[in-house]
C-alpha cells in the first residue's frame, strides 16, 4: 500500500465507500410509496428493511397522524409511548363522558396508532364502542351505527394483527351476540342485511361489515372459521381452547335457531340444523384438545378412541374418562348435541311452527269463538292451533325426554302454548277442562309462569303497537 501514490489510495478508498454504500442503500431505502399500517405490500424500489417493516407491521409511519400539538405527541417525541397511550385513554374517557363522539373517535384512532399490537386495546375499545357508546343513543339506527363501529374497530385490529387468532374470534362473537341477544335484536338483524343508512348503502348491507349481504350468523361463521385457521397456523392465547374452537359449529346452530324464531320453517331451516349438528359432532367433536398436564382428549370419543388416547397419554382409562367428563360438562357438549339433534327432527320443527302460527292467529284477531249457521259453537282458529301445538310438544317430550329436563326454552314454549290457550278460554268466557294436555307440566313448573306471562304480555304489546 505504501508503494501506491496518494491519488491511487484515494481512488481505492472511494471505490470501497461506494461498494459499502450499495448494501446500505439496498437494505435501507425508504418505501417507494406512502404505506399505511394495514397494507401488506410496497412498491418496487423499496428497500428490504422497508419491506420487512410493512410485512411485520413494525413501521412508525402512523405516528404522524397524531395531533402534533397534543400532549401525547410531546410524550411520543420523548420516547414515552406507553404514557402517551395512557394519556389518550384518559382523554377518550373524558370525551365519552362529555358525549363528544368526534373527539372520542379521534382519540381512539390515535391510541391504536401508538400501540397497534396491544390486543387488549382493540378488545376494550371495541367493547366500549359497541356496548357503552351505543346505549347512549335513543334511536335504534344510531345505536346500530355504534355497534358497527365497535365491530369495524375489531376488524381493523385483525388487519393490523394477522397472527392474533383471538381478535378474529372476537369479531365473530360481536356479530352473533351483540346482534342476536340485544334488546334491539329484531331491528339489528334486519339492519345487518338492510342498513338503515339508505342514503349511503341504498337499502343494502354495509359492505365493510357484511359484504355478501347475508344473515349475521353466517358472517360470524366465516370469522370463527378464519379464527380457527389462524389458530392452526400461529396458535391462540386469551381464551380456553375448547371454548375457542366451538365458534363455527355454534354459529351454524345459532343461524338455524334465529331463522326459526323469525318464522322460517322450511327445508333450508332443517338443513341448517343438520349442518349445525354435523359440525358440532364431526368437526368440533373430533378435534384433539390438550387438557390438564397436556393430556389429549376428544369430545366425540368412542370407547376404542378413549383407550387409545389413555395409552398415548400414559394414564389409566379412568383418568381419561375423568378428563373427558370434565371438559364435556364445561362446554355443555352433550346438551348442544341433543339440542341440535332434537331440532333437526321434523316433529320438533312442526311443534315450533304450529305454535308460531297460533300466536300469529291470536295477533290477527282469530282467537274468538263464533256461532255457526247450524247454531253450534265454532271454536276459534287460534285455539285449534294451540291445542295442536300442545299435542305436538307432548310428542316431542316423549321422543326426547332429556330435553324436558335440560332445555328450559322447550318447557317455556310448551307452557306459553298453555297460557295462550287458557287466555283464549277466559276471553271467550269459557271454563277450560281440568284434564287439558300438558296439565302435568303446568302444575310442575309454577315458577316459570311469570316468564311465560311476560312473554305473552310482550306479544300483546306488539299487537297494540302494530
């Protein structure tokens, strides 16, 4: 090197610098386009590190969306991201208490830009929007808007956290429980398919929430299925596994149940019960779980499989049975098995349908007796349907005696038929016979009569409103 001239050494140094600059530029070149955190691709010309930041969602590009004049941004600039997020949480609560919904949304958006991979934030704020904020509104369509906002918030969480299975499961939970169980469920289920914001959605569904325009339980089924797929790929935390995996099968059963309550008694409904039963038994029931001490078990297990798993776990058959029994009881596996099996039977569907038609006849004023041309008393159509329904419920209980014990909704429906029947007699000034069908059940369950009466009064209130 000492034999080289000063000029030659400078040229070698320059060449070395250029050579070393190439990998730095190659690796560290910025993204060729402004990429948001949910995007999983970058344009050609982006550096390898930029590609990896987008692929693993590790970039800081969203920090610029936070109000630069806010106290939270000052904390971010000092490297105090955690305290900044805490401050934004306090601000969000304050905005909610003051019912400043625009600022609440802005604060929540800032929180997730600071901590996009903190799962509890997504879960808490989704619950807050769907349950707490929604109830602050009087109009049903406004409540539905905020229910949607909570669900959409979770959906955004899944896009930012593609490997977190529990968030996908949570979307399915909200779409089923918040829509199916709310006091406004009658409206929410309709709004889910025909959004009340007709100016924006033209009478169709919100495409972000329900792109196919189908029943909410079918949308939930897709989310639960994707959650299980994520579990297969990445594993799952945040929920007991045996509860987590039942999502798709339970959504099928809920779909069949909801259609029935809406008054659809057709082959599609029966096929839905068949599908729900099959998925509960064959898909969910045949999945191999790990329980106490990582011992394997399967909910739908034959005697041979029970012995095989006991040998594989290195435990006795008695221990394997105890492991299975605990988990069967924990998820009520046998109840849902028997329930779906009973519902897919034509006799059960006929009992539901006949009572539905009897309630409809009563609502339409077809519950009054009349005198025929021959001078004889003509029993009302509603009473005839009710007596038919009561006989069919007797047949259901005879064929499936365990459901008379385990399913309170069946008992309540049968007692509701009796309550309607007794009321019709009272309305027509007729004394009912003492030995009527389901008399034994009526006498056995006096504690359920108040619930039945409440259901009857709700029906009559709907009649008055209509």
